[in-house]
C-alpha cells in the first residue's frame, strides 16, 4: 500500500484537485474586493470625499487604467451618480460580493464533500478487497472486530480529509494572505503587527499539538483493542459463564476503560490549553489595532476608512488562520491513522488480484489428477504437520484418509482446500499449482468442507445457495427512475474505484447446480437435503414459521382443502380428539380465555397490553359484564395459585405448568389478595383490576383444572367476542386477524393454519406423531416442495446460531454438494453427529454422487476406519507420514496401522 496519504490522495484525485484549486484561485478576486469596498464606502459617500460640492458626482463602474508608453486608456466612463446614488450603488456591489463569496464557498465545500465521500468509499472498498486476499494464516493473528472497526470508523477521517488535503491550505492560506496583504497595503506597521502575531501562532500552536496527536493515537489503539475484546466476550460468552469468569471479564473491561478515561482526560486538558493560547493570541491583535491604529488616526497618519477596513479585514484573518492550524493537526492526525491502517493491511503474500478475477462464463471440468509432490506442511508456529508427501488422486477416485489425532490427515485436507499453504513442495492439477489457479476454478470445481461452519445473517435459502453465487449471470433491465438511479450508482461506483457489479442481478449459477432456472432449482435442492438428512428439520422449521402469503400463494390458496384433508386423516388415525377446532360461535376449551375472547391473532406491532388499554375494547368488556366476571375469576386463580405454590421453591417443576404466574409473582399477588379482600370490582383501582384480570386471560380449564370456567361464563365470553367484532373500529380491525375457516391466517404458523384449532393438553405425547401426519399429508397433496420452500425462508440468525450444531454441519455439507464439483474434500465435516448418522450420510453421498452421470473425486477424512469400506482407496497417516495405502480388503488383511484403527 502507498505509505504517504498525500500521495495516495493525489494519485487518485488529481484531476478533481486541479479543478477545485483553480476555483479557489478565482474566488480570491471577489474576496479581496470585499475588503476594499468598505473603505470606499466610508471615505467616499459617507465622509464626502469627492463630493465636496452639493452637485458633485462620481463615475460608478468606470473602467480605465494607465499603461506604460500608451498612457491613460478608458474602456468605459461609467455612470455618473450623486452622493446618495453612489452610496446605494456601492452598498449593492458589497451585497453582490457577499452573495458571490457565499456561492464560491458553497460550491467549494460541496465539491470537497463529494470528493471526500468518494475517497472514503474507495479506501473502504480497497481495504475489504485486501481482507478478501489475506493469506489464510493471517486470519489467525487478527481479530475480526478490530479489522471491522478500522474499516468502519478509523478510516472515516481519511475520507473527510481528502477534500481538504490540497484545497483547504490553498483556500485558507489564500484568504489569510489576502487579508494580511490588504492590511499591509493600508498601513505597513499594522500589517507587521498582524504578521508577527500570525507567525507566533504558527510557531507555538503546532508544537503544542504534537502531544495531542500522540494522545489521539493512543486513544485510537485502545478503543480498537476494546472493540476486539468485547467481540471476544460475545463469541466466548458460554465459556465465560461455564467457568464463572464473568467478574474477571468485568475487571478486564474496567481496567481498559480506565486506561481510555485517563488518555481522553489528558487529551481534553491539552486540547483546551491549546485553544486558550490560540484564542488569547487572536484577541491581542484587535487590542493593538484599536490602540495603535486609533493613535495613528488621531495623528492624521491613518484615515478612518482605512482603520475600519483594517479592523474588518482582521476579523477574517483569525478564522482562516485557526482553520489552517486545525488543518495541519488534522493532516498529521490522519497521517498517523493512515500509517496504522497501512501497518495492519499491508500484508505480505497477499492473494494476487488475478486469482479472484470475475468470470461469468462456465468453467470447464477438471479432468486431470490431483498431484501432491514433496509436500511439507507446518502450522503457524513452525511445527511440522506433513513430511515430504507425494501421491496422486485420480479425477473419479474415492479416497478415505484415516489416522489418529494430529496424524496429518486433517492438515492434508486443509492443504487440498487451500486453507493451509505448503511450506515447501506443491499440490497441482494439470501441471498448475492449485495456489495459482483462479478461485473461479477452485471455488467451483473443488469443494472443501470441514466441521467448522459459518453462515451469514440471512435466510436458510440464501446460505444454502451461497456456493452458487459466483458472478452476475443475468442482468436486470431497469426502466424509468430505476434506470436513472442505476446509471447514477454505476457512475459513482466507477468514480470511486468500485466494481460496476449489480447486486440485484441474478447471481445463482443454475447450470452448476444442474438446474435450468429458478423454477426447477428446488427439485435439485431436495435430493441434496435428503442426502444429508436435514429435510425433516427444514420441514419442521416451516411448520413453526409464518408464511409469506404473496410468495407461497400456491399453498395458502389451498388451505381449506388442506384443513379438510387433515380432519379426514385424523379421523382415520383415531386422532380426532387431539385437536379442538376453532368454531365461530363456540368456546374452545383447549384455548386460553384471552384467545377465545379475541378469536384471532394480533398482527405485528399490536400487543395484548395495547389491546387491553384500547377504549373500544374496555367499553365492550364493560357493557357485556365480562370484565367483572373475569375479575372474579382472576381473584380465584390468584387464591388457588398462592395457596398451592406459596411454599414451593422457585425452581420447582410445577411452575412450568403455571403459565399465568411466575414464582417471583407469588409474593406480589399474595399481598394484592390481602389488599383486595372484600373489594368489589367497581371499587378496585384500574391497575389492580388489570393485574387480576390478566391472570384469567391465560387460563385453560383442561390444563389448570381450578374448575372456574362455567358454561354461563363461556357463553358470556362468546357473546362478548361477537359484540366486539360487531362495531370494531378500523384501527383495531386492521391490527387483528380474525380466525376464518375459509381463509389463511398470515399471522400464525403454518402448523396452526393446518390444525385451525388447539392441541389437547391430555394428548401431549402425540405431537411428533401429529407432525409426521402433517408431513405425509403435504406429500400426498403434492405440496411438500412448497412447505420445504417455506422452511428455506427461515432466518438462521447471526452466524447461523438459530440452528443447532448438527443442523449447521448438515447445511454446510449440503451447500458444498449443491455445486456438483469435480473434487470434494471432506475434512471430518460431521463431527457433531453420532456414528450411525455419519455412516448413513457418508453412504448417501458416496453412492449418490456417483450415480448422476459424472463421477467426482471424493477425498474424505473419516472419524472411523470402518467407514473406509465405502471407498476405493484408503490412506493411513501417522505423525505426518503416509504409512499405508490400499483398498479396504488389502489393508484389513495386514497387521498394520489400519487394523489397529479398525480395532
């Protein structure tokens, strides 16, 4: 990377810098004229100089000058104006100069801002580009949070400084010199005083600010280290809690924050000390001007107009001078920041740019053998992992690699996947070192999978198809305002040194996956998910997920058919009693009182608390008398709960069944019952009534069995529900989705839509059987792929943490299989699974991959030597050496290392 920030800025922006410097030079002319005009106004029309006679006139805007040998030349004699007319004309010119100078500043600052933002975009992109090209070992030495902090925060001042790098000293220096030159022209000695103060400021302030720069650098480093440490706490939270190290981390953070505090406090002290001295020097000069300039005016050696012009000009001198000193500090500050960035990102042995060149055309298959020649592998500490290995793997060969821990088997797999670079020797295909092959070849034709997984915060589908998104293969045709926006974005990307790639294009390589387009992509995905045994998990995720009605209308439009078929199947399987269906004019015993009262679901943004506080809801509950009855019911629930659970410890399993109250609520409700003893509904306060009624909303008679739900109360609740919906206001109607047997309910899960009712609490053991029934039902109706598609819309969360470890490893394996590469390298990819599950998945993959018409090479580091029976050749490693090689029958017949591993 370029070591000098100034050279980096100039080399990338010199055409724009030259242009804006010319604009700055042009702006100095009206800037100087604005200083001279007040003197002309005061001395001329105000004091009467040139207007001694009442009828005297002056020529306004006369253009005339004297030239050597040519004499006096007059181009325009001007307009003859009287004293008042001249005053108004000169004042108008002064106003025009103010506007013109303002326009110059507006244009210069806007241009600088755009230039700075483009450079910031360029710097950030180039740093991320370098991160994408870091050698694998470098990622073990850096913290991701520190790198992210540098790219996001620490380079931001560099972008802001770009516009000021050359323009600011030219603009501010020009303004300061113009003002100083004008003062000298009015009076030499006043000019010398101003120049002396300026020289003193320029000498003292920068020296004092060196300490500020050092403190700023320390602040930046400590803040970055704090960010990295916080990231470690987030990533290692389970380790911290598991070892009771929370207070150790608190002490560490407190110590770091203390260090930052003292650095920042010291920084503030120096900052305001410099500001005090700078302001003091700036205010001394007006004192000298008033004293000395006033004395000279009294002596008649300086007229009043000149004194006013000098003072006016000096008012514009400290501002540019101060900003120029600030610019110099900012220059040194950003140079320090830039040096730190260069230090972190100027890494040796970066992956070459040609390795990651964009390729939009199909990549030919790898038909040559994978050749290992005198390979030596070491870890980052220099410890040997593989010693002088040479072997060859044919394009259609299946190879199992086995060995004890640290045998070198895993290191060899990482070398095949370019995760571990050779210390010496090389791995080649067709005579080319795989490190020299472009990623368009290795990333598409070679797939490496290990037990380490990483998923982006996106849907399961996005992460699964991530391995197929190599280049924008199908462009989007924009029209109207979208086309103008696209062209503008494209132009700005080019001006900022960013690639002209459209993220909205279709990046999926359907051909590589064996599909013709998006319509039949799911048919390709399904067998892969079945092979790694994750289809059922995705199906279950779909059942628990809400459905996008617009995206999956083929399924939601058939919800009535699905519900009817579900009822028939439940009757056929004698499971009809496990679901209590919703009926418009009946109470559902398996649902809560609140669910029966609402008979629907609240859309996103609506809460039970907001509904209970709504004026219309409270009005209906009061008019129907339900509020008073639910109040009495809540009191009974509280009495029963307090009596039954008062003496139980907080961790007692009975509290898991107490849905309307927690162990911590017991003392509060015990006190509330004493307070409300004998108090009727009308006399209780609003907050107390709410606390009591809330208990009744979660009550389910078959579950809690307090005997509080009478037939009369159930009838009253159904009547209150009908009254509520009879005249429901528009604001509530649009936020509540009422249960409708003929419609799909978008605000509940797919399973709730299929059941359209509540599960019986007496039949809790049939849940898994019910899920299987639903899965079979969707298969029969030909909707299984639609359900699977809904499951693929599941958001996996940060780093895929909403999936368990087993699911992540299966999905990681499926993502690689979907590419249909020529070489598959599997480095113990299923370590979280039990042995039986691993055996089934390995069997599925080895057989299925060799049944599709092309036979890719499979290299699998196995956790169990017995599984080697599925492979054509077995490589046995021990202490970094290849000790045995052959088929399963050959090696199992020998008394060697493989037999020891088998036993």
